[in-house]
């Protein structure tokens, strides 16, 4: 069976479209998720992923191999130079484990797809790795999905403001949101979160 490319708005049984960006974007479809890349900001405007809790496949994380996506101009992507010799992580917007479901091959391909630079955003290491912040939120959503065998649609976005501080030619987002939607009996439920790195970014830029 062919692998499902891109976010599926009908995945939950009721229509849940990918949020529309208010800027021109380049749509990049991967296995089970979509990135809408803002070429002016060189970061994603929004991402959407379908997560199937009952079909998750555990893929071991080995050496991370990030790459530009050849379907978008290199100048439209914030690449490796943004993350060198500083405390910014390549923060996955679509977490690598979220689209990793289905057949072993589909799960592996989806996992690898998440290591494209359009799916990364500069996140302070403290924010990205903390079990009380971004990593903890991602764990909570995925574990809940797996435990209760749920289908989940998750949207993640760096909140891109016109006054974001610029670092190495890229405006750095200070906030991120994540929204999760699921089917509860015959209706949709959702929850949303906003996390910020307002106090964490200035020391990195000043280093």
C-alpha cells in the first residue's frame, strides 16, 4: 500500500483542515505530515501531522542527519549555519516519533522525513529538551495517544512576529504553539499550548 503523503484533514473522521497561513508558503508533504514553509522567514509557518496511537512503531534514534529539502530553494530554508556553535537546538516542529506509524517502512520513512530543515525551528536547548517544557509536552501527547489508542491531529507553529530578534539573518521566534485535536465519540475535542523562550534567546544572541 502506498504511504500516505501529507497531512490528511479527514484522518479523524470529521474534517480538520491544516490551519491556513496568512503568508505565501511552500507546501511540503512528507509521510503522515505536512510543512507549510514561509520562504520569507525561512521557517515553517505551520505544520500538521496525523498520529495513530494504535499503530506506532518505535524507531531507534541514531545519528541525526538533517538535510535541506530539494523541493524548496535552499535560500528559503534556515539551514545548518543557523545552528552552529550556539545553544540553539534544531527543534522538531513535527516530532520525529509522531508520524512513525503504519508499516515498519512507512514509520522509518516518516521518522527520516522529520529531519528536513523546514521541519526545524531554532529553540533554546533548555526549552527543547526540558521535560517540564517542550519535550515534556510532546511526551505527554504521544503517551496519551498510545495508551488510549487514539488518533490525533497535531498542529505546531512558531509564532512569527515582525519584531522577532534577528540572528544570522533569520528572525528567531520567541513563542511556539501546539494544538492537538481528536474525536470524542461523535464530536471533536482539542487542547492547545503556548510555550515561550523570551528569556532564553537574548543570552544566546549575546554570546
